[in-house]
């Protein structure tokens, strides 16, 4: 769909021990867009890495809230 810069593609993925083909959205550069669950997991991992780095520098991340 060049009008909106999106395309649909498929990948074979294993999810909850079931392997099958899934459809995903891709941008105009051919990069797959993350699902909401993947975005949430990525944000959580990033938050953990940032908290770990703050603790390494002697800063309590919970005191910043």
C-alpha cells in the first residue's frame, strides 16, 4: 500500500509452542513494525537497563519518581 507507506508480509514464528505463519505490517523500508506486545516488552527491557545503569552510578531510580 504505497499510498500510506505500509505493506503486509508474513513470517513463520513460534508463539506459545505453536509454529505457524503470521502476518505483520512492514514500513516502506521493509522493516517489520512491532506488535503492541513487542513494544511493551521492549520498553520494559529498556526501563530495566536504565534502572540498572542508574544504580551502577549510585542513583536510586525509585527516588526519581
